[in-house]
C-alpha cells in the first residue's frame, strides 16, 4: 500500500463526513425528507471509510474488509459526483 492510497482512504472518509455535516445542517434548515436519505448515504460512506482506514493500521480489519486501490478510487469519484450534484444550483 503506497502513501497515495493512504491519503485517498483518509480523504474519502473526511469528504464523506464533510458532506454528511453539510447535508445535516441543510436538513435542519429545510426539513426535506429527501435530504435525510442523502445524509444517511454519506454517513454510510463515512463508516465505510473508517473501516477502510482501520485496515491500514490493523491487520484484523484489513482481513475483514479487504480493499483495493481501485475500489477506494471509485468511492472517491462517487463522492465527488454526489457532491457536484448537490452543490450545483
């Protein structure tokens, strides 16, 4: 595992958390139930990021949740596309 993959794993986790927080604040202000589903999706991405990141430091988690660089990169691009869909006016 190279340094770029480690940064990407932590980046996916942080990006998902940021989007979860932004959408939670938006939900509190607007009270649109559709935003709650998006919040839940980003929360799941954040939890998945935690599991992937723990796999870097603990072999036990890596055996439970084996990943490849391509999967982490795909998660990152999914989050970027979702962000662009939400951030667009």
